């Protein structure tokens, strides 16, 4: 990886695409395009600002970080999904007492502002102006923009306003006096939410019923990009592969689903079907092929009964 940023919205495998492109969160498609073209010109091999030693780094930066950020934000579908993920991260960060520890001075100053919108945009603009002036400082400036993005999200999407107790101390409840004490249910900082993979799974299930296996695979791969540990997406993908006689791929996804939930009914049934299929003799397989040939080569699919009862 070109950068090793673990600040602001960068965490684990999550990349802050807006910070990479040097623009405020939720910028529209026109601004995304404008910002990308500016950076692409600066990082082009023929750019006047690049020294011979910078060109390789600039090429990696453009191909591994800037281009993927552009591809995500320029497409309406992926941009909407990404923006939703950002809002969910904001709510999680607002419930984390350590989320604002160690912020740079610029981001810390934004945390104390009441008029966050105007101040945030002004600060991002000032950092963007120098983000790619010198590639040696590009990583640090990008990290600072991401910290501004984090603070902005917490204050606008995380239900935290100026004047509240500092976030780093929100985890400890203030003692209540006997006169004002009332029984309150515990607050869950991570409320249950609908899975982001659900729409993809639902479309994949419909495609599976219609025996449109390539479409089902595409939908489920998209679901697993959003939620790699979505067990039922792994289960259904295993069924799709099994229907296409790709036993090895089917087994991989059934095993993954069962590692996440040992009682996953679809994965358990799929493993049983896989065992039956692999234990059949060549004679039995040939006989099945002849039967299908007599029917004109048409088959409802070995798993038609699994989903056929659903309406």
C-alpha cells in the first residue's frame, strides 16, 4: 500500500475516498470529477512538479488509491452505498469514547466550533490546496483531511452538538441525584440495523430462482464486498456454484458460512447435497444426463425446491 494511514476515517481496510481526492464529504459528481482531473494532471508522468524520484511513487498513488476512489465516487450506485457507510461509521464513532483522541490541532479546533459546516469546508479547502504540492507531505495532509471528515461526520451525523461533554468522556454517565434519578434503559451505541448486503441478497435470490446464475453471482459478490462476513450470502453463493457443478467453490462458501454460524440451514443442506453429488458414480451421472436429454435438456435445477415455496 502506498499510504499506511490509520487516522480519521482510515481504519483497517476502509479508505477515505473523499480525503484521497481532497474534497469535502458528500461532494456531488461534478466536484468529484473536477477534483480527480486536477489530481490526475498533477500526478501524470509529464507533470512539471514531479522529480524523477517522485514519478514511480506518483504512479502507484494514482493507480492504487486515487483511481479506486474516483471509480467509487463517480458512479451513483457505489457513491450512495459508500455515503451510507460513512454515516454508519459516524454513529459508531459518536458512541466510541476514544474516537476523537489524538486528533491533529486543525481537527480539534473543528470539534469546538458551533458553525461546523462553513468552518469544515474552509479547513478542507486550505489543506487541499497543498495536498499534492510536495508528495513527501501528501500522506500527512490526507490524514488531516480525513480527521476533519471524521469530526464533521460525528457532529452532523452522530447526534453530537457543540457544548456537549467531550466525546472522549461520553462513556461515563454522570452521577444522578436522588431527586432526579429515574430508571432508564441502557443506551446501545451500536443499534441494530438492516444489513447493507440485504438488497443484493434479495436480488440474487430472485436471480437464483430464475436460474440466472451469472447475475446471482454478481449480486452476491457485491454483497460480500460490503459485508465479507455475511453468512447467508456465502450460503447462497455456495448453492449457486453447486448448481453450476463448481463443487470446490461451493464448498469454500459453505465452510465460510458455517464458520460464521454453525447452524446455518442453507449451508448445512448445501453441504449434504454436495456430498451426495460427489459420491454419485459415473454410471448414475450418465443416467441423469440421459434423463435430462429425454426432457429436452431442461431442468428445474437441483435446488428448485429450496426456494420454490417462497413467494
